[in-house]
C-alpha cells in the first residue's frame, strides 16, 4: 500500500473494541503511512462504501485500498458483505482480506468463492498481529 496525498485508507470491519485497539496499535507499530477507518458491523461497512446513512454527507475521493473484514459481525456477517460488494460494480474491485477467529475449511471456501483475496486467522499475540500487518503492507506494495 503506497502513500498518496496523506496516505491510502484501510477500512477495518471489526465489532470487538479490544481487537480494534490491537489492530490500530499493530498498524502504528508498523508506521503505516495511511489512514484507518473502523466500522462495527456489516451494514456500516456497506453504508461507508456507498456513502449512505451517517456517511451520506461525506464524499469519498477514493475507495479504500483494502478492507479487513471480520467474518462474524452483527447485522450482516462478512459473507453477506462480500456477496453484496462483489455484486456491485462500484465496490467489486476493493480488495478484501477476511480476518477471523475461525478458519473452518467451509468458511475459507465460501470467502474465496465470494471474492476475498485471502482469509487470515486472527493471531493470539500482539507481535503476531504486527507481523501480519507488516506482511499485508509488503504484499500490497507489490500489487
């Protein structure tokens, strides 16, 4: 992920406040030059991307460079969000990485079939999360 005009935006869909803090700190630890925006559920993801609801007055100059998507969220889960995004020509090009506590084979298959670039198990330690974020930055810089 390269920095342009103040940095790219990574949208993070996570309903656990503690996980949000850890993800923020992991990006900070990696000195991520972009912007992070957190949303709490699947409906809010779609509202943010479509500039609806509380985001209706905000004009997105560019879509997020990446969506980190929790699989199990309230209102709409990650599978529903992925399905709606990939069916929408304006949202289908946004890369999605699913972060989840469960990587049951059927979940991974469903996410990749719906268009997720990857599924990653949420790590159990902060340093492992820092390494995952670093790997994501390296991957997206090459993409």
